C-alpha cells in the first residue's frame, strides 16, 4: 500500500502495525507482549504510561539490551532465556515487542522535534 495515496493517516497506519504485532496469536500472551512494548517505549522516552503487566525479572536485562544495543545480544543471553523456559518463538515475540516499543518511542520523539516540540 502506498501511504501517500491512502486515506488512512500515518498515525493510524502505525497503530495498526503496533496492534498487529502485539495482539496476533502467538506463543506469548498479548499482555506480556504489550507490557514489553510499553516498557521499551517508556525506557526510550516515548509514551509515558507504564506497562500494565509486570515484566518477569529474567527478561529485564535482555529487554535493556534489545532497546539500547540489540547488536550486543549474545547466544548466552538467548540460552539464559531458554533455560528460564522461553521457547525460540517466545524469545522472538518478546524481542519484536521490545524493538517495536523502542522504535515507536524514537519515532514519537523525532516527530515531536519536527513539529517544533521542546522535549
């Protein structure tokens, strides 16, 4: 779909992408994926609302890496999550949710700056 010819606003298109990633059927619950996305957005200075669901302790270090330095994720990080009981599919879904939250936070900040915001 060509966004310039769409009757759907950019904001709505982005929200549709976000909802598809967070609410589609998957290995992890939609609540966990939403919490991970909100946590990453909050860490990156985007949306200000805190995650509704608590993030499991074993995910916090991994989520920090996904948000701040995804290239720094090691096979040991992934092995630790598998040892904690997360499947490869669950790790993928959690990673996508965190990356999405961080990306949207950065986009929100960029759009604010382009609109002349002072934050």
